[in-house]
């Protein structure tokens, strides 16, 4: 299978999903081949940052299929699918930390507790949860990943390709994990409302996502402004002009343009603790609280320093940690 690009670029322009305002302020733009691929905006009412316009769901699905494709080349002379597996293998300590946040839920359950992993990838978190006594299920958009998950965990382990597939699902879960998923979803509020319905009374949701206003992000952006322009990575050039970020591809071949689109448009939302908390509250969750993140913001000396546990604990009350980890419960009936 060869890499393909959806042309011409088709976009959609959603409003803010927290307050439905449609008068945002532009913070940055993404351009490819002279066409506007996306615009990063900030709602002037609630502060949520998101892409609008952005590539349509059909275009993003094409990119997502290629991101997991077992036949396309990835990093380190391996396939893209193998790259995803390797990344998840490196995240095992983080997955264990996420599961630790449900230990009280597992202990109080009569029988085997149920856990749903939204965006399960290649299933490393599911494997860890199963080893702790959970019955595990998954939602995963990639066809290749779904095939792999069914082979690994059984035919019934994948309950949907998207949360909208579970709108009428009768099964209820004690815990739901959304680890670095919510920023990819076209309508995170609708997704959270579905998750709330899927949880048992007193069930718990864990949401992990990058922190748009982390200390690392602030320092990185300050450095980029000082530089004026340069390569953010091998595929994306970034420049600061007239108070806005401008991102353009560094490579014009098909592979380079696909990587550029994935890196610049796979995240549709950019959360802070305030905006994520508002979204969870609007979805109807209670007891919203925050745990320390464990994700390194980058494979750099500064990134590794800011992942250090004492520093992370210091940054947590300030809302400056690299990874937001929100815990939210459903109301206990009666």
C-alpha cells in the first residue's frame, strides 16, 4: 500500500464545544500547498483552544488509517504499526499509574470489575488491566488495530470503532480510560456524555491529555518566538508572524506531506485544566479532581527534568504540568 493524500483539502468550521460561541480569536494557521489546512483559535468566552476550520472527518480518517498501517514505513526502519506498538511499550509505567487511580473501584466490586479503554491502540493498557483482574473492552478507530486487539483479547473485546457506536450499549463499566484521546475527538462533549451513560453509578473516568499551558509549552513557545522561524521537527516548519504561529511542511513528497498533516491536525483541541474541567462539568460528571501527570513533554533534557516527580508535584497545584490527568466520577444512585 502506498501513501496517499486526500485532495483537494476539505475543511469544516465547528463552534466552541464548551460554550458554543462562534467568535474565536486566531492564534495560529496551518498551510499546505497554498491552502489553509487549519486554524488554531481560542474561544473569547470560555478560553477553549481548538482547530477551526479543520480537515473533515473523512480526511482525518484517511490519515488515521495510514498512521496505523502495517505496510507503511515508520520510524527506525520499522512499519508504522510497529512504531505504535513500540510507543505503547514505552508507556507501560504511565499505564500502570493510570490503573492505580481505579484501585478503590476494583476493590469494592463484587465479581470482576469492567474497564473500557477508549482509543486502545495495540492494547498494552488492556493487558495490564486484565492482569489486575479487570474484564476489559475497547473502542478503537483503526481497522488494523481492531484486528490485532481481537486476535489478542478475543472477538468481543472491541465493542465499537467510535463512542457513538455505544449510544445504545447496555453494558455498564466501573472504569473508563481516555488516555490522550479526547484531543483527537471531533465533539469531546458528546463523547463525554456517552461515557457518563456507560459508567455504573459511582463509576470513574480518567482523562489524560497534553496541557496547552504547561511550563514546558510556555518555555518552548518563548524560544520559538525568539528564534522567529525554524523547524519544529523534520516535517513541520514554524514561524511567528504578526502575533500568530504559521506552520508549513518542510518536505513536499507524499510521505512528508502526510506526516505534516498528521502532526499538525491530529489534535483538534488543546486543553488547560480550566477548559477540561468545564467540559467535564458540562458533561455531568461530579468530583472532578487532578492527578499528577507522568508524561515527558519531550525527549530533551528540559523535558526529562520537568517529568521529575518532585518537580511534577510542584507544578500540579499551579496547573503547569505537561500532562493533565483528570479523574471524574458519576453520581452514586440513592
